[in-house]
């Protein structure tokens, strides 16, 4: 059986989720980066089955759901309910610091953004290594605020396109029943 109308509705839903997720990242001033560019979908049409995968960088889940800190968290957001937590012992040691700045390769988020703080006492710029340690320690203790850039459009899209899925399915069944198509 061919379910062309249903497939079309699923594609509309997937495009909506991708577009809204990217829009949410842009509104949150996180657009244009690796995460933004990695958001896409893959629809596999098999015999009597549709498999829809949403794709993005691995750390997108942390940005979406937030991460609880070791000592405190953002109580005003849903990161307090997140399954992710710093200090759980499951991640690599020093992974966050190296993501911010890796002295071996002289790369990382801090270097990419090209900003440095000044030492209040001496007036000299802090090294990227010192900054990465300070920022990583703050994130480790406080956590990351959830922004739900993907979860919200995913849920809203299901509500918005749910009836369209049903209508597309019914149209396909009717077409195949009336015209005897397979």
C-alpha cells in the first residue's frame, strides 16, 4: 500500500519542527553555530511503516533539556527536572574545560568567540586556560538552563499536525479502496 498523503503530512510536520527549532535557537542567540546547522530530519519509508528521525549535534539534548548543577540549578526552569546532571561521574573528567578551551590544539568555544576577561588587580587579560577553568567551574556548579528549543516545537507540531496525519491516512485508504491501488 502507498500512503502518499500521510507521507506528505509527516514531511510537513518534520519541516515545521526543524524550522521552529532553528528559529528558537536564533531567538535565544544560539543560531548560526554547529548545533543550528546540524538540525535536520530523516524520513525512512518502509513497507507499512514510517520512521522519522530528527538529527542534531549530540550536545543538543543538553541545550534543550538543561543540565542540573552539582550544588545548585536553575529552579525557575525545567532543568531542575532534567535527567542530566554534572557531577554524576558518568562523563569524562575535564571534558567541559577542554570543550571551552583545549590548550593542546589551541581551539575551543572561548577561542572561537574571541573574548577575554581582565584581572581586576593587574588589569591584564586572563589566559584562555584560566578562563576555561573559571567558566567550567561555574557551569559545573550552577548547571545549564533548559531552553526547550526542540521539545516545544516537537510537542506543538504533534498537536498541530495530528489531525492532518489522520486525514492523510484516511485519504490514502479511501483512494486504495475506491481505485483498488496497492
